[in-house]
C-alpha cells in the first residue's frame, strides 16, 4: 500500500477515535458551567470543550476519568494534525511554487501543536493562566497555518479547487473565532457565554470536517502520482 495513502487513512481513523473520546468525556462530565454551578451533566450550549479537561467540574465533583479521556482526544488530534502536515508538506514540496509556503505552514503548525499539547497538559481548573496562554498560542497560529496551506494548494495544479476552498473556509472560521474572543461578547453574560461556546463548537466541527476533506483530496493526488510512476517504463 502507498505510504501516503496509508497515512491519510490512519489520520481519518484518528479523527474518529478523538471524536469518540470527546463524546465519552462529555457523557462523564458531572455538571456545572462557568456561570452556573448547579447544572447537571455537560451542556452543549453552555460548556466549553476545555471544561471537559478539568479534573474538578464547576459543580465541585471530581472529573478525573473524563479529563483523561479529553486529554487523550487532544493528544490524538495533535498527532493526526502533525502527521497530516508532514505528509502534506512533502506532497506540496514537489511543486516549486507551493514549496516555500508549505514549509512555512509546517513551521506555523509546530506552534499549533505545541499550543494544543499545552492545553491537554494544563487543565483549566489547575493551571488557568497556562491553559489560556497555550490556547491562544494554538488558536492564533492555526489560521496562519491554514492560510499558507490554502495558498500552497492553490499553486499546486494537482489539487482540485475544493482543497483550497477547504483551507480557506477553515481559515475564515478560525479568524472569526479569534475576533469574537478579542472583540465580541464575553462569557460574563448568558448570551455571551452561549455565543462563545457555540462558536467554539462550530470551529471544532469545521476542523474535523476540513481535515477529513483535505485527507481525501491529498489521497487522490497521492494515488494519481503512484499510478503515474507505475505507468512509466522502467530504466
């Protein structure tokens, strides 16, 4: 089996596993939100994803197992993202016009991975300042990475337009999240909390969907390259 095709298939399996772990963590979350400690269970509209990583929930109950599952899901996502970037950069580097941008994207992706690893290792209830610092590092670096990949894929004629559209869409969603966090409604009000939580959920879903689409697009290019090499006469 082609190594790159195997890498993309593994990446998609990793996305599914990470999603299952997040759902399991949500089902185990005892309750409470940043504004209301009396709620029961995980609220899709009032709890941030990072709430799942707290070892003690907002209602005061322990959440060790759920926090571990959430941490594992983030670590898997980091591995999937890092592995996908490595293979994508190798693929894009075959095109001179895309090569420098792809390599810059690889550099930016290191910051993204470092940020999310920090998020996984610093529960909000135990290391709030570090948790926020790592979150900002990840989210501010992420749209830089996706924007560079968007331009790189646009310069590589082997990729279909939908590959570029996927990276552009994710860049816009991530930039919107950052803008809302900096300038939009805050979690100090009910409306602000719901707005920020749902924006985060949209971002998370967008990342999963776009990474899945991009893996399929890169797999198509890899398969085409493999067939081309097989068709070439030996010697």
